[in-house]
């Protein structure tokens, strides 16, 4: 088997090993890379979702829906 994209190769007991380095960016790093406008949009959309959910819950309570807290 031939692998062309090895980051590093090493030989252990006569066997060639290919070492691949995979970097996955965390969600905190992605948040840090957002622009000010993107952060504003994210916060606004989050607030809107909570507001709509609160409105639906209030409407269901008004209609007599029982929910357990």
C-alpha cells in the first residue's frame, strides 16, 4: 500500500510506519474567529429562538396545557 501524504515516517522493527497529523479546530476556536457582525447575528438569533420558545410555552399555558417543571 502506498501513502503519499505522510507527515512523518518512521521504521520500527523493520516496519515502515506513516504518521499523519490531523488538526481539528474546536468550537471555541471557531467562536474566536467570528467577526463582530457574526457574533451579533449569533446572539440575536439565539435571543429570537428563546423568545419564540417562551411565546409558544405561554400560548400553551394559556390554552391549559399541563407541563411538569
